[in-house]
């Protein structure tokens, strides 16, 4: 096994390995595979192990890549279909518009605020606020975009390449920023402030276990938004 995969918490979740398996460490092995809210040929959907709000969800590629900017383009349709379904599920289940975030690493040193070395897209039901887009425009030079994956690839490949921050909501649209020097967990800091817990943004210290369990419980309704998300073998672990 590649050394990076061997110590990667996302790879442990994908491969059901008990070593480095953060969700099992936090919630206990008795949750079994229920943390796998959905699986497709090339992605898994899991509760965020730092769920500031119920429904805080991650879409993770099976391939060990640093950010979605490195996702092979033949997987775009599969990813887009899953993202659309997860957003619809979260909005319906939790009664708030879903927002999409990514801290996009260029490499292991220029991480764009990412707290893990395996790509993951964060999707959270947090309403129609423009906090995230406004903050991104305030703190960084941003470009409006409706093409998440293409914009991510362009940013990590442009010139010498750059880390990035991406946010999108259906109400306010999307934007990407070159994120050199971004604080760790930039978007989580904003979300923590939004829910009046500004000092509880660090997912290691504040995992919000009840919110993670609520996300797992809500996944009973997820299949109708995702079946079939892709050809050949898409499945829900519930």
C-alpha cells in the first residue's frame, strides 16, 4: 500500500480499515458501515467528522488526490450527479439551502486551508446567507464561476499553480479564490461564527458527535436523490 494511503483517514474509511479510521474512533465500531451514507464507483459520501451543523457532509473521491483540482475529468459527470443529489437531499431533509465548500490544496505545503491530505468537498445545509461569498471576496481575489471542477483545475495548474478556496450556493452562485496563506479550516471558522460558536471551529477539538449521528440517521432518505447516480454499481450502505 502507498504510504500516504496507509495513514490517510479518508482512505481508511473507503477501505474499512480500523487503523486511522476517524469516524469509528469518534462514534464507535458499532456504527458498522452506516457512516458510508452512499457509495458509487469512484466516490463515497460520509458525515463530516467535525459536523458543526446536522447534515454536514463530505463527498470524497476514492482516488487519493489532494483536491478536486486533480480529479480526472472523466469522473466529472459522476461527481456532479452526486453533488446535485446530496444538495437536494440536505435541503429537503434539514430545511435549509445547502452550500458547497472546498479548501483546495495544490501540494502538501500549499493547502488552501485544508486540514486533510485527501480531497473532500464539504456540503452543509446552512440557509441563504451570503456570508461565505462575501468573506471570500473580502479576503481574497476571487473569480465568479459556475464550473467548479474546471475552475479548480485551472487554479492548481495556472502558471506555477495555486491552492484555492471554492464556495457555491444556488442563491448566490459560486466563486473561486487563489488561497495562498489561507487560515486552516477557513470556511469552518465562518460557519462557527454563523452559528454563534466562533471558538469551536476546530474539528479535532469540537467534533459535534450528535450532529454526525443525526446526519447518519437522515441518510435513510438519501437513496431517492441518488439512485442511480452512476452506471454500474452505485449503492447505498443503509
